[in-house]
C-alpha cells in the first residue's frame, strides 16, 4: 500500500431542515390550532482514530465528504428526521488543521477517539414551536441552520517512542529488523527506505517500545536534496533519537564525522525542538572493521565529533551489541513515561495547600 502522510479534504456538514407552518384541518374540529413540526438536525462529520490504518491514502483521492441535510418538518405534529452523521476513520497520530485559520482542530492520539470536525446545522422551528396562550394561531417558522463547511489539512505523524536517524545505508533498516518484527526493504544502494517503518521491540513479556525508521537524510535535505526532510515530522513525537552512523562506508574517502555533522545540521534547520531531543550515538557496522582497529576508530570518531553523550557500538547485521542497546532504550523510555504525569485539573496548588491546612 502506498504511504501517504499528507492530504487536504473538504468536509461539509448537513443543513438543518426547515420548520413547517401548518394548521390542523379536520372535519368537525374548528380552530384546530398550529401543528407544524420542527426540522431535523443536519448530519455532522466526525473523525476517529483507527489502529488498523497507517496511511492517509484514502483521503488522497476522496477529497470531499458531505453529510446529508435534515428533513423538513411537516404538519400533523411531525418533526423532521435528523440526518445520519458520517465518520472518517484516520490513522492514530493524525493532526487535523483548518486551512483557512491555521488552527489545529484535533490530534488523534488515542485509538477509538472520536472528535467532531464539522457540526451539522440545527433544524428550524415550526409554528407549533411558537404557540402560546396569547399567540394561538402563529404563522412563524424558521429555516434550518446551515452546517459547517471546512477545508482541512491532514498530517500524519507516526506514534513511536524511539526514532532512527542517519544517512542512507547507515544500517537503520537492518537495525530495526534485528531488534523487532518489522521487515523493511534492505538493499545495498541508497534510499532503500522510501517511507517510515514502525517496529515493536519486545524486551520482556510485558515490556516493549515502538521504534520508527525513516528515510535517510543527506546534506542539503532542507533544500530538497535526496528525499528532502519532510519525513522528520515522524520523529517529533518520539522520546529518544538514535543517530546511526556507518563506521565502515563503502567509499574510503567518505568521512563519517562529516556525514554525522551534516545530519545534525539538517535536524537543526528543520526544527529546533527536534534538535533538542535526547539523542544517542549508535556506531554501526563494526563487523566490517578489523577487531584490532575497532577501539581506535571509535575513539577517533568520538574525539573528532566532540560527542559527550551515550555511545553504543553495534553490528546490526550480526546483532552484536543490540541487546544492551535495547535494554538501555527501554529503561530510558520507561523513566520518561513515569516522569510524564498529567496534572489533575480537579485540584490546584492553592486548594491542595488549603486542604492540608484544614487537615492540620
């Protein structure tokens, strides 16, 4: 299936049905009074997160989604029927933005989460609605209210705990294959990965985290070189970035330090907050380096790169060093989850202090 992470759609909610001005007309019943019913509500448009979807391709071709109008009211006290709502199923992680205002309407972060994105119009009032002791023969009625119409931009950002960052052919796809059940395409040429891949890493029976592999970056990606840097959006929700570096490039003239610095520069150009995320250095393809040269080459790389953060030496192909890496990642992700506790809006600090004072 083709991976699509951006789409623009039009959503139109249904108009409310018009109210009816009618009077009861039956034999032997003079002055039967008003009996015009209200109009029905127009259909609304909802968006819901679906775990079974991982692309917005359905909205690349079906761009207009329109709900039905409510039925008009009728005589004999008959109210118009409300129109059915329509539900648009989208991948979890989709951001819905109003194109005209630029405001974010919703972020679908939970599976099954249902959010109204266009409200249907209310039905109009029939003359039955206006009757009173002083207005016994009302002829007023109102039309239905119009439904909302919006032009929306859909942007998918995958939900992952860890993101893999690096040059093409750095071994990111091999690494995600080695540590998870994901099976992305792997080949010996650049830009094998053309769209993000997600894999679940099982550390223990009830301990796991999600890792995302995105297409490789090269210098000048911000200006459109390679596949560009638009795929970096899929790393914005991660808690940790793994900068995968190829220590044994095919071309001996390629300097891994220069390539690593170019990646970091592109990251900073794209988003400063993404640049500030915790980032670990993963030196890959050590199986291609003679055993007696490994320590020297790693030490030289770290010294020239001026790196002071965590460093992991692995071979994704032979899975050497992968187990310590995934255990360290899980510990970091679990610690982040424990520290990130949503405040309880029912209690403020003042109320808490007052409560403590009252207890004392």
